[in-house]
């Protein structure tokens, strides 16, 4: 079973930036990797994916502010988040190869 471990969450002020990382326990070159988030009291929401071809797709709510990328050599997928808003507050989880990470909490507040 593949393990995915997220990191990089924390408290940030509105308008700030954070970079999340998700490291896999084995190579994922051929797989599409995803980021999702779940805000308190809400359903899990798709944020972005990056295919093995490096094609990407984003939810409208984060388009232009978030960037997903991958480093296959480091078996890590990243989510660069900019212009953060209070409504971006959520637990961010990565998904791939049929497995979920446990998530990392991002809190956007002044």
C-alpha cells in the first residue's frame, strides 16, 4: 500500500502564500496525482490534478492562485498557494494510486 504524507500547512494571513508538499512512499511517474480540501462542516472538494504528462487542471475557486507541480525524482507533488483567502481554510489532502494522505491543515486568518 502506498503512503502519502502531506506537509507545509499552517497559519497564514489573507493574501499570503504557502507551499504544500505530498511525498509518496514509492514512485508515481505514471500516475495522476490530486489535491483535495475539506473545510469545516463541508464536503471534500477537488482542487487540482497533475497528470503523468504534466497536464494540469484546477477548480474554478483556485484557478490563477494555486499551482500544482510534481517532482518525480523526489516522489513529491506540490501545491503552491498564493493570494490566500479565509475561505481557503481547510484540511488539504493529496490522493493518488488509490490512496489518500491524512492531510495538512491550512488556516487563513488575520
